[in-house]
C-alpha cells in the first residue's frame, strides 16, 4: 500500500513539474550563443532581443518596434547544424519586404536604421543544411536574435532632418 501511495505522489510531482524545466532552456541564448560574438562596444542590447526554441520545419514571425533616430545591428545564431538562418524584414504597415538575407547568401548579421519609428515583422526559419533528416524531424534547437542599438550621431541627425 505504501508503494502505491509513493508512486501516486511521484506521478503527481512529475505532472506538476513545469514542462519548461524539462525542455531545453533557450531563454538567454542570444547572450551566450554565437550572437554574442557580434557585440559592439558602443551599442547597447535592445530589450526586444529574443531567444526561442524552434524546429527547422517552422517559420517564426517576430514583431519588433524599431524607434527612429537609432542604428540597429541584428545578429542571428543557432546550432551549427541548423545554419544557415533565413530571415526577412517586412514592413508591418505595407507588408513590403524591406530585406531578405537570401540576397546576401544568408548573412547572419545586418545593420539597419530608421529616421522614424517603424514596426517590422522578422520572419525566421532555419535551413539546417548540415542536419540529418532525423535532426530536422525530432529536435528543437535554440535560435537567438541579438538586437543592439545606438543613437544616431548628432551630425547624422542634422543631415537627415
């Protein structure tokens, strides 16, 4: 009888254990993964930087607000088997593609800047060229997006006004 109660307690404890503690922890991947090697000293880390678990069969859309009068660096990283990372920057107001890294052979880092605040959708998928079919079907991997920013230089602002 004690054995059955012990098993019931164990089953209940496992049920109540959050699934996130079992899953791969990707919360700060953009700060510890390869993205971090792109850190620039005069840039600050933008609070809308993201890390998430994804499968190469998925396409993820992230909505990000880019404020005007700032330069941004977007750096993408994931496990080397899941590279290259394909990303597209889409203007949310017009649905127009502003940038597609396929045109630049899937470059992993890009710099952008806007005179006025602009909401963008960043569409991301992992092409996983070095992964096996089993890796693609069965695994979630971490993907990080490190966004850095700095204010425009005063000279630049004066010229653009």
